[in-house]
């Protein structure tokens, strides 16, 4: 499995403003930055976009992306999300005011997008991958995603604070290789992290103890203003197998021995 966090700064740096993961070039998780890829061919290769929740850093470039890849005809990008998120996208984004109502303009023979509702803990298969949505603990209902290609599994909790069901589920995923887990705030802002449904450094460390597995922990979603402080706090903890994500880097996850 190939995973890339699409950069959202120019020139590309470790500052993360928006969220889009590209998996095996054909499937995306969230659409914060996917519509900003300069290589339109890479955008056109994406067939399925999973939206974890409706916060703007996760959907910001979705309208631009859909416009970039649209071609007249029956083939279209799928947007998969919880039904409430799909309704939000229609009411508050594709509403004829913020952006044209792509859903109303779509026909079976010529859709701008195809929407597919997700149900918690019900696995779907797309692009040769199985994707299982698991609820996590954020300020709005949010689905973390577990992606499996038959050899390796990778977890994308999305935005979350301390949670439990995800770790219970992952304990039974034998092929789990990595977790892309957020740390949004330093410990000095622990109260805000709790109120907004995010992690600070200490709660991030506590989550690792809930999953007693030898996996890679890849830190994402550091608020840019606090990124260096968070990095310093994590380094001081000396947690094993923890690394800071590098936007634009392609991460490859293979079965042992490959």
C-alpha cells in the first residue's frame, strides 16, 4: 500500500494546513488539498474520495477537485461519507450559493459526483482495498478509516481526542502496520484540545498505550503555529516507533519479508 499526505503549503514543507491522503493513487481520504495538486493527471486518477467529517480542512478543495476532473458522461468520482455528512455537503457547500449544486445538476447519464453513504463498522471495497469506518471522538461525528490491501492495513483515525472503539477494533487487525494519529496542540493547550476533540501531546501518548502493538505511529495534524513545540514535547517523551509525517513523502507498507 502506498500512502501520501498531499502537501498543503508552497513550497512543500512539514506544515500541514489541509488534509488529504492519497492511497495507491486511486483512493483519497478527505479532500482538503487534493484539488490543489498541480498535476491534473494525478487528480484524474482518483476514483473514490472518503470524507471523514465536514470540517473545512477536510473538504476545502472538494468542489475544485470535482470541477477539475469532471468529464461529460456516466463515469464520475464517488464521494463516500456518513449520510449526515453527505447531507451537509449538499445543504452547505453544493447549495447553489457557495458552489453550484452539483447534486441537482447531476443525472444518471452525466453525474458531477456519485454519493455513497457509509455505515459505521460496515466494510466497503474500492480500488482493490477494503475500507472500514470506525467512529472516533471529535467535536462533530467523525469516522476514522482502516484501509487494508490484503497484505497490510493502515489506520487513519482522522481528527480525534481520546477514544476507545478504534483501538478495540485495531487490536484484532493482524496486518496493521501503521497509524496516522493526530496531535493538534501542545500540553499547554490541553483544555482547548479536550474542548475541541483533539489530542495534545500527553493524550496522544496515552492513546499509544491502548494499542499494545508494534506499529509505526505517524504524527499528523500538528497545528502549524504549535508544530515545533509539539515536536519538542514528543521528542522529550522518547516514544518508540513515533515519527512526524512528511507531507509529499510516499509511505509504502508491505507484508513482513517483502
